[in-house]
C-alpha cells in the first residue's frame, strides 16, 4: 500500500488491472487497507491481504496517524515472503517524514527491510532499460560523501552487486563499472586523491580475485550508449551520480531493487507524489515494471 494519501495505492491498483491480477505464474496480492484500495476501483476480496489498524486516508495528505497501518502492511508482506507464502514483495512509496514524525527510526524502506529480514547489509540498485546503477552512498549531504567512501565499502558493495547480477539477473560473467568520485576520476591526483587512495585499490582487490571490474572511471563518459555496452551495472559514489543517468534514460520504467536481502523486493522509482494523488494522473508504468522484475528475480532464484 505505501503511503495511503499518495499515489501508491492508485498505481498498485492500476498495475493489478493492467497485469490481469498476475505476473507470470504469480498471482498478485494487495497488502493494506481494503478501503484505500477500493477508492481506485473494485477488486476481488481474496486479492487483498488486510492489515490492522485501518487508516483514514485523504488523497494528497500524509498523516502521521496512519504510520502504524503503513508499517503493518510492510511487516505483513515481508512475513509472507520470509515464510514462503509470497515469492516477492513490491512496495509502494512511503512518506518518510510522516513516518518519522510518528517515531519510525529508519531512513527508509531499504534499512527497514534489512532490519526485518536480518540482512547484514542491503544495497539499493536502480534498474531501467539497459542500465543498472548502484549508489555507494545514498541519502546524505554531498559534503559528507567523501568521508564515507572507504575501500572496504567499495569492495563489500561490489561483491553484493556482482552476486546479484550472477544470481538474480542470471548473467554468467557479470561486469561492473566503478565510477570515480572526482571530475575525470581525479586526473591522477590533480583533481582529488580518492581514486588513487581508495577506489583504485578496491577495484584492484576485486580484479585480483577474478571479478570483471573496470574503474575508477570518469563518470561523465560512463553513460552514453557505447559505454553502457561494456558493463552490466555501474557502481557510483553518490546518489545523484547514479540516479541522474537512470532517470534521464528510463524515467517511467525505472525500478528500485534491494540487493542483499533473503527475500526479493522491488519498488517503483518514484515517490508518493502527493501533489497529484487521487487526481487520476499517476502513471503506473514504474509499478508495472517493478512487479515484472520482482517476478523475474523470484523465478531466477527458484531455478
């Protein structure tokens, strides 16, 4: 369900109808408040997994009073995935500020899902079209990014990404491109030393163990068509370095997939869009793509 006052329930219902209630061999279930989903059209009762407490939603408004219902829907969906009743979880956007006002202590879905599943670390990948990107650091001020980049973080993140490319995306010999932090990847230290001191040694570590890793590369030349043919995913150093090319090339089909979890989890690559909620303007394509990718990864894990 996600934030009931946002576009999550609306695009979930639109995707459910567009897909005819199933994704491949997987029947779809709507998890959340039945009345909220019912605002966007009729649906069979057995397609809804209801949760308590009920919410009182007003389109266009995120109410902290609904936080317990939003969180309960996430908890229920994850419980189904952990015990095998569900093949995957697809989450609608949550309104982080509203949840935090109600005492939610996690930065977002990714961190909360890692907590619920006991995963030591979860990694956010955005996928759309022929591009997959991973931000090494995510929601933090740009000024704080350099201090958080370590060789260990680069290596550990790359290992998770490469394992997912091989297992979840069934790529026999996955190729990872690693971006530099500074312009022109530091230009051999003239524009910064993070590449020489941190990123290059991390890439050499990975290559020495047989992984196909290129980098550090200049981010401004990594994302044109010919460059994208040379790798299966790009590991970027900060949020916008990864998300700007993804959203430029595949805005409506972008999907967020969480790597490193024992369950499959995807979500559409957009927010709650309170400004258009309930007006019939929400585009469900990213939600449809998220459901399709969740089904594909679930099938890959079961082969």
